């Protein structure tokens, strides 16, 4: 594992200056910390996407993380709701979103003197259907973690050594991943999902998703948290608040949280 960290640092040294697409999650935070340690904080610049697909609390948390790392962070307006290929929510949704967002970050980064833009893609990001990887490749966005052969477990272990709070953080994704393919993405639906998930966050749940199924909210959360969500006072609070958000029915997925669950059935 030590060889992977050495490989990463040697790769980073070749960039001199690096802009990073930053979400505040484990992968991009570890990459940012490693880059700052290798290149110096003044040579690392973070870009955080903003827009209806990103919960506002996630943006605020990312900005706090950047401040703790001593790194400058810039909000990049995703503006993906103007892209018809994205809002129609085909199976290529992620490709169009990342192509648009990374192109914008590259343009802004170069204007600020940062030629290289990197993201937190790692070796595990090829285990599921992720068309956004194609956009990353086409635009020449750098993937230092993947190049170093780092998996998610590797990154968690290194992050613990660096005492990063994100070491045990659940994965985060944009709100568009909560909708079934071919369901049109609208600002209203995204806000409905954001408000509903905030209810669960405030109740202390983590690592969950609320999947949008028309008038039904399907809650996916870790098996370890299922008994608590079924406690009467918790269950009543969730049902009440989610109905206020616009859902008529609230269901619990007995399979629990599974990354990429909306990809089930693809290719069949």
C-alpha cells in the first residue's frame, strides 16, 4: 500500500499546480490533502459544483473542509438544468453532466493559471455503470488516484492515517441519482428530494438515499439503521415531514442502501 501512496505523490509532483473538482467527500478530500502536502497549498485550487443537483448543506460542508485544509475553493455553477440531454434523464445523463461541468471548470481553472484539472476517480469507479467516466477521458481530466491504483479501501486507510474526518464518511452523489431513468429531472423534484433527505439527516441517519418514485418515496438506508427508523416516533416524524414535501407514500427498501441501485435492469 505504501507504494501506491508513493506513486500518487510522484504523479502529483509532475503537475506543479493542480485544480481539483471537489465535492467534500472522501476521494476528493484525500486527493486535495495529498496535493496540498506535495505541491504546497498555494498551488492547489478547488472547484465545487453548485446548482439544484447539489444539496446546499453539502456545498457548505465542502467549503468548511476546504477551509480546514487551508485551500481556496471556488463555486462553479453547474447550470445543467439548461441541458436537455441531462434533464430528459437518459442512461447517459451522467456523461452530459460531467462533460458540461468539467469543461467549465477547465476553462475557469486555465484562466486562473491552473493548466491541470483532476478528479477523485479511483479503481472502484469502474465496477458499476458510470458513463461520466467517458466524459472525464474525453476532456483529459486527470485521475491521480486511479493512476496510483488506489481503491476506495486504500483511500479510507490513507485518510485515517492523515486523520481526515472524511475517512469513514459515506459516499455522496448528486440528487439526480435519486430518480429512475427516463423520469424528467426538474428543479421542483430535486428540491423535494433535498428537503426530504434533510429530515433524515436531522434525525441522525447517514449513508442513505431517498429514491423518487413518483408520489412514493423509497428510503434506502444501511441495514444497521433499519430498526431505529421503525421506532414509532421516528417513523411518524418521517412520514409527516415527507408528506409535507409532496410524497403521498413512504416506503422502506428491505434490501437496504445499495450504491447504483437505479442501474438495476440495465442491459437486460
